[in-house]
C-alpha cells in the first residue's frame, strides 16, 4: 500500500525495484494485439481478465495497460469487436488485486474532464494509489462518428487534450471551488472531492507518435510509449531513441520514462516458438481485419501499388499490430528484453495470443532469467 506521502516516483516505481517494468497490453479487447483466427485467440471475458490480473499480481508483473477501443475492425473475427470500457475495467481489477498498477485508456474528446477526473479518483482509491492514466487524443475517425463527435484537426486535437488534462489536474488538486475558462471548456464553480489517493496523483502516460503527440507527452506525462520499430532489439538504435526523448523532455524541464510494446511467443525450443508464431500470426492472420486497419490509415489496394500493398500488409500483421515480436526460447526472449532495458527503456507492455495459456510459462521461465540478467528484482 502506498503511504499518504507517496510521490510520483514512488508510483512510477510500481512497488518494485524492477529496472525493466513488465506490463500486459490489450487484455480488455477480444483478440488483444493479435489479428488471428486461431480458436485459442483471446476472448477478453471478465472471468479471464480477472484471473489474468490476479496472475499478474501473484507473479510480479508490474502493470496492465488496456486499449481504448469502441468499434471492431471487421474481418472474420471482428478484431476488437468486444471490448471492456477501460476505467470501469481497471476499477474492477484494482478491487481484486493488491500490487499491480492498472491503467485506464481514455480518449479525451469523448469524456467530460470533470467526470473523468472523478472516475480516475474513484479507481485510484479502490486501488489505493495503483491507477494510471493513458491519455489518447484520438485518431480513428469512425469511432468518433458513433459518438456524434467531430474529430478535430491534428494540432487542435492536442490543444484540446492539453486543456482537458489541465482541467483534470486542477480537479485533482484545487482545495476549494474553482472556475476554468479555456478555449474548449468554460466551467464554473467546479468542486471535486476527494482528491486522488495518498496526496499525490495517478501516473499519466501517452503514446503519441507524431512530433506534436510526442511534445504533448513530454510536457505533461510521466511515461511515454514509443510505437513499434523493427530495430527495437538493436541496442544502439534503442539507446539513441531513448536518449533523444529524455533530452527533449529535459528541454521542458521534465524527466520522462520511456516504454515500448511487444508480442511474446515463448516456447521451450526456438522451432516451437517460430512454428507457433507463423501459425497464429501469419498463416491464420485475419487478413480482413488487417485490411480494415490499413484502410483507416488510407492504405488500400486503390491507393498503393499491388506489390507495396502486399508488403505493407505482411509487415503490419507480422510486426506492427502487437509491436516487436519476441519469439523464442526463454533464454532468447529474456535476452532481448534485457537488451531493451540496457538501452534505457523503463519498461514494456507485452501481449500474448492467449494470456492465460502463456503467461504462466513466461512468469516461470522468463521473469527469473530477467532477475539473473540484472534487470529485475527478485519477486
Ligand atoms: C502503447 C500504445 C498504446 C496506445 N493505445 C491507444 C488506445 O488504446 N486507443 C487509441 O485510440 N490509440 C492508442 N494508441 C495510439 C496513440 O495514442 C496515438 O494516437 C497514435 O500513436 C498516433 O500518434 P499521434 O497522436 O501523435 O498522431 C496507442 C499507441 C501506443 C504506442
């Protein structure tokens, strides 16, 4: 339990001395981070999510990061067709666990900031200081249409997110009533009690990938998630990227932790891991869903040449959806994860084709190796 004077660094430490924090990414969504048709793909039912959070708690996994998703991507499986709303999901999981940090992932334009601030405080009290916020400015047009909300242009989106977050933070700290007069919000006589748990506030992360998104994260957030890069396990490329981000953050007078994402397929032999990865992610890919995601980025057979389209499709399925694939034996997966840590990353959010089937092996075999490699503390 955090004591009443816990600080943001205490919260970022997530109750462990782990140099490399490990989180589970996307467990609130059907199929999680793998657009696959294999029958064992993740269903994301509540009993599964609950069991998984308790498993994370027991094995020393540091955090759970859900995806804010409102509409499936189609395909044979309707990838992400069934999703739990993330703040209510986090609150339920926080009530049932003791040490894991659970994030909510919130699209700023879809939630009133004062309601959101109170929801976050509620989750934070339930979890006794273990709630974290992943703030998303929005990018997926079709999702916004279903709320009747017009997506703003990219720059204005982050201007709006700034004001939204300013309002949330004021609701978290103002000792009495306050007024908020901005470009997007005019709020009078705002009153918000209680404040977040323990006299501090939830940690805040963001994963913008454009310069504007990244600058927003560096100005406002404690943690920044970098998007996928095939060179992720290359120590030099990673170390350079982390150093750049940290230097830029210091330009804003801030310290920031850098995280990344990945997909884990870990098996006793390399051949087994390779075979399963190929079977689940390539041979049984839900290509309709992959096409749907690419179309949202305006990549279609009509907009790019056939050969380029095929290459992008393959790359997207194999590398981009789940992040860098860590495929191999416990030794290899642990080694690659340790490399990320040595490059200066504070942590990684990983997904599995089926978490409940695969996390126990990962926890038994990979986590102790990371302790031996000096990047995590004994659980
Ligand atoms: C780790 C990670 C988690 C993300 N989670 C979500 C999410 O749950 N929902 C969402 O709509 N976008 C999510 N995104 C997308 C980003 O928030 C952001 O919109 C995207 O990277 C585009 O960057 P930009 O806003 O700078 O244009 C995520 C990205 C990453 C790397």
